[in-house]
């Protein structure tokens, strides 16, 4: 049976590939000559071919497009000019299965099809998850830990916790990257006192989508605000959330792991998965940044507020989180704990409530310390810099110890 070929090739090479397929004695047949990426993806999802032969410079051919082709069971052979090594590197980083020289004659086109045959013979049933990082980095591979700081709606203090955890890990000599992935109301830049706020994460996602994100570019986008502490700022407006697709962020997390030992991601609250509401599964997801960070995390720090409403939201949120089946350790933190809202013995009340209604028996608590938190926020600094002896900072150190422990947290 002939192998269906989807051809999205620019210039004279297109006719060469078609002629080579026609002369292949029935081994290959060009089932669709695609004028652009949209037509190529539609043909792939319709099951019209097993191999896509594409020009590396095809418009909008990026990580997301490669993922779509792979999900459709299509192997990608990219044609690139060897005299343009940067283009070869980019298309490899985007996830092309094979990159070969653009043919300038019929013999070269036959070689392209022979390469496609070898690719199909070697293909495994399930295409591996695309990270893109290995293809773009020359530095030795290392894997840092990624911590997602998440919690329910109601401003329980996710950003305060994320910022200060990153700062405390940096103070221990562990270089940290603080990422603002809250697409509803990210405020990391303001909290740490960055006046010139650039959309660092959006720029990193664009580079990742184009296959050009590496250690150097990520380090450039995430400036150091203190010794061993880098910050990748978020989007400046909530309506810019489509700039953070999950496919690109998955690459960002992979590169971040190689840049620093610790990556702490401040996420949004919502876990709703938009494809449940849409017929177009390729449409951008409103909560892609949060879901991507949670899916990539080694540890999830779940932050709730220490009052009756906050605890009710936390119990429900833990149930929603369990529905994602992440299978990663969780550190549950109850923030802003105070007797005025939780009774005379607030810690005991919180432990009893979470054990009874959420099945959580290990909880870390952070006291309400409004003066310390407000002082740090006003100064645009972290707690250890301006109120190092505060009760809130001392409690946060216990969370750091839990994260840094050599045994699994939970």
C-alpha cells in the first residue's frame, strides 16, 4: 500500500518531490499539495498522509504545529538549505523528525523519499513528548526542580509565597528562577520592585514556539534582581493570555530546568480545561499556563487562606487538583492564619478541618503578619531583606526546608 505524502514545499522542489513520488512504483503517493500550514494541518488531522515533507521556512511552522502533526500520526521531513545552519537548528528544535537538504534535482528528491522510508521503518507507535530543549542547548544537560505555587481564587497569597520561597532558596546558595505565569492578574514584577516591566514569559514562549529558546536567551529574558535570583515577568494585561500556549511553555520549563536548580512558578487559580467547551481542540486554552506548570511540576505548593471562606475554597480546590491526576508531591500551606478568623487555637482548627474534609494530614501554616507583608510590599523587597525577623518569614523557612528535603515531600 502506498504511503500518503503531504507536500508543503516551496519553490521548484515541490514538483521534484511530486515527480519522485510518481516514479516510486507505488511506494509513495502525494495525497495533498498544501499551499500553507493551515491546509497541511487540516490534511494531517483528516488522516490523508503518514509523512509530511515541508520546507523549513514554511510560515508559522513552529512547536505547536509539529505537535499537531505528531498527534495526527504524521512524521515530518523538513527540507532546509545546509548553507543556513540556523534554519536547520530551528526546525530541529521545533521537533522535525528528520531534516534533509532541499533537493535541486530528481535524484535528490528520490533521496528525500528514501529518507522518509527509513524514518517510517524506525518510527515508534507513540511519538515522544516534545521538549525542544535538548535540540537547542549545547551546554551539559542538568535537571533542576520545578515548583508550581497554586491555590484557589480569593487572593490567598500565592505570589507572596512564591516570591519569598524563591528568595529564600537563593539565599541558601541555590540559584532560583521566579516565573509569573498567572494569566489573570500576575503581580510578581510589582512585588519585587521591577519598574521596567517587560513580558519576559511571553517573549520566552515566542522563542520556544519558534525553536530558538536556549540557555542564553532565557537568561537574557530573566534578569537577576538579587544574587542567585532571576525573575521572568508575566503578561502585563490579562487579555494577552493567548501568547502563552502550553506547547511553548513546556519547552520553557525544560530550558529553565537546565538554567537553574530551582524554578518557582506563580500560577493562576483556575483549572478549567477549555477544550471541554470547544469543538476546536487546537484553540488556545485560557488556563494553559497554569495547567502546563502543574503538569511539569516536581512539587505543587498549594496555598489557601486561613479563614472559614478560604478553607472552604481550599478544600474544594484540593479536590479539583486531584481530578488532574498529577501524581506529584504536594505541600499544603495555609496562609494568613489568625485567631480572629479561625478561633482561639487556629492551627489545631485548620489541621482538624483539612484532615476531616480533604484528607490532608500534613499542613504548614503561615501567620497573619500584615505589618511585615505590607512593609516588604511597600519597599518592593522580599521579607528577608527588610523584616528578616518577622514571624511570617520564619514560617516560610519551614516551607523551604520541606521543599529542599532530600526525601519526597507530601
